[in-house]
């Protein structure tokens, strides 16, 4: 009856380690949700910023910072006609100045975009960055993104239609298809 990851407290409440609620059992055996903390959900602009910062962090370990910044700037410009709201994302390419602050700034106007549209844009950005790093980056690149984003960010992204586990699986299938095609050519 109890899900893995929950703890039954002596007060009859169940603490769910995977969600923002504290569930309290009533006399009829059902439970009601009570907020565990007064923490608001992150804004869409925070999710976008978090994803872009994670992409930069991972990509710059595989290449260098200037190339990563230029690649993301170019990608955002190419996607802007399709996703007009990307004009509200600015990338500070002054990466040589010490203490220049955040590399990414996302205007609050992003918060008015529908979750589905933002999810499509995030999917396109992640997919394009993945492809720009070469054929062998895919599986591990997406895994690193998943490992670096918070559970809350990942959950919100899933609600937006961006499932990094599925993207990782798709990337692995594409890699295997390429490998099979190469073997067929060699035989």
C-alpha cells in the first residue's frame, strides 16, 4: 500500500520523499495533502535558465566555453523563428570578463508561454546541442543533463512534454541503428 520512498510518521502522516506534499491519513483510510514547505514551484523562466546553464556546463567540459556559447547563441537564433519567445533569452558572450555574472538571462516574459510550447523549444534545444557534440555524445550527454538538473526541474519538464529518459533511449536507438548500418556496409 505504501510506495517506495515514503515514511509513515508517528503522527499518522506519510512523508513522501518524491513530492512537495505531506500526506495525512484521515479516519476513513484516505489521505489529504498538506504542503510540506511554503515553496512555490519554479517559474518557467527558472526552468529555461536552469536547462541552459546545465547545457553550458556540460558542453564546456567537452569543448571550450567560447565554442559552447557561440553554439548556443547560433542555436537560439535558428530556433527563434519557430519559437518567437526565445527572443526573451539572452546569452552574455562576454565570457572573458571576470565576475561578469550569469551567462544566461531569461526575461519573465517566458512565464506567459504555454508549457507545451516551452517544452517543444527545450526539447529542440537539448536535441540540437546533443547533435552538435557529435555522434557519440548522445546517451551520456542526456544522462549528464538528467543528473545535473533537480528532481523538481525534471518533473516540471516532464509535465511540459520533455522526457529526458525517453530522449536518452531514442539517442541510444539512433546510435545502435548507425552501428548496424556500418556493420552492413563492412560485410
